[in-house]
C-alpha cells in the first residue's frame, strides 16, 4: 500500500513539473514572436462543467405518509441481491421492533435487479415511531409513521386545508364538489365541532353558496357551479329546507344562463343529474335520456370523464323516475371496469417500473374503483384502493410522494374519505 501511494505521489509531481516546463504553450503567439513579456492565461478562467449529480433513491420503497396500524403494511425491496430478512426500526429509540422474511423475490430481466416484499402487517403498535425499514446490503427506507387511524388523520389534514381555503375564498369549485361528494357518501367522518347537529362542512359551504352570483358564474365554468349548488341544495334540505330551495333556484338560474339547451358534455350531464334529482323536472330528465344516443353513437362511456362518472352515480341513486336501461348501462360499465382493474391493477402500479400514464390516470382509476366500492362495498376493492394510495405516496420507482402536489387535492379527498370510512353505501342510503 505504501509503494502504491509513493508511485502516485511521484506521478503527480512529474505532471506538475511537466506543466511548469511546458508553460510556453500558454503564451500568446503574438507575444512569443515579438519578444514582449508573456501573459499567463489560466485554463480555469471559464470552466465548463457538464456533470449532473445523480438522484439516489432508497432500495426499500415505502408509503412515506405512513400506514394504518391494523391494516396491510407492505414495502418493496429491490437490488442486485435480496437478503433473507428485513428489520423494522423505531427511529426514536433505535430499537428493532419487528423482524420478518422477505417474500416473493423475483428477478426482473428488464431492470437487471431482484425485487421482493417486506410484509410487516403483523406489527400492530400505532403509538411509537416514526419508523424505517432496513436490510443488510440494501440499506434503509425513508422514515414513515404507523398510526391507529392514519387514514382519518390524513383526511382531516386535507379537509382542514380545504376549510381554510374556503374561509379565505381560495377554494376551487372542483374542490367544493369533492367535499360534497365525500360528505354525501361518508358524512359520518366529517366533524361537527359546535355540536349543532349540522356538520361543519355544510355550514362552511352554505357561506360559499351565498357568495355565488348567477351573473358572475358566466365568467367561469357555469355547469360546475350549477352542479355544486344543486348537490348542496339536495343535501342541505335536511337542515334548512328554505335555504336549500333558494340555493336550488340559484343553481337553476346559473345553469340556464351559462349553458345552451343543445350543448352537451360531461359537466353539463352531471349538472343535469343533480338538478333532476333535486327538482324532478322532466326538462332535465328528458335531456339526460338524450345522452343514450350520445353514449351509443359516439362510443362514449360513463367512465371516460369525471363528469359522466359522478353524474351517472347521482342518476342511479335518485328517487325520481329514471330510464332503467340507462341506469343498467351505467352500472354494468362501472362494475365491469372495476373487475378489470382488480385483475390488472398490480401491473399498473408495479413499484419498480413505470407502466401507467402518471398520477392523473391513477387518480381517475381510483375514483372509478371508489364508485364501484361505494355501490358494492367489496373488501377487495378497498384493498386495491389502499394499494393505489401506497403507490402514490412513495411506493414507486423513485420513492416520490405525489400526494404533496396541491393541484390533486380534490381527487385525493374522496380516496382518503373512502378509506377512512369504509362502510356500505346501502346502510348510508337506507336501502
């Protein structure tokens, strides 16, 4: 080892001497020819650095927002070699609180690595942490919490953000609609802090509806405002029927003033279903039936756009007279696609490859699965929704937490509400 260091040292000295002796190579040709004093020109005057620092990600992929204590808890381990076991470590104490075997190790020829599953679902303590997972030769994961009611906590955090924005006048109409859909399906998880038997979210949105000017709505997405006002009026009638009727009149005015009778589209369809459920007017009902030919002739499905998806859900649960063939079409499409996803979802959210079109597609699929789960309350669908959430919150190739991106708050709200509640839709609707 000493001889190697000595050789390197001599080599460096030789290079320095060679640079010094060959210094005339740095002189200006003009000054070399005229005999004027040479000017030293540094080679480092304008360095060119074209080196990009690589981004390193852990070889143990976890949900960075954490896991529910009494639920599935799985991480993905990847590497050139997969060890036999993993350890769950409490960051606060440094104690190894759980040890398990890595399962289902397989070799991915495309990536040239092995992958396996670290299942720590048997660890049920939701009071310690945060935690991280570690493996010999593989390293450790990002830190994450384990909590008894983790989905409820995440839902309440997001709801709190939206409530603050609503109070400050910054909430979008899409986020208002997300709150209304979540409340309609899973009202029990929304707080009533003043205990006046009116959920805080409905009182908050009541103030929002008062600020909507039918004339001003023409400058924005009129159909969105109409469907939000109509859905709110339908839900608020159980607390204040007079105010609900006034809100419904405003919804009808916004819809009339901002849409044409011959216009179609997903948001118009959703607005029509909300107005029809709240009023029972054939004017709206007949226009909904007119979409049968649109779906058939244009090969449009009720799962193609969010407006069609949530509008079809409203139409199926209304107590007004409906076109049973159209309802059956909606039901078959939603449930059929949910069954397809239950078969293909593992490839879609493969944690070590990018086989989906990004968060927008995944959140859209989660919304469809959420609708199917609301209808059927299928345990398998709930588990799949959890898998989608884990992928989006860090269990992906780059360990990226997509949940931190603010523009997707409306989509995440319904997903978190579904997981926080988890009760049959039949019980909520009294079916």
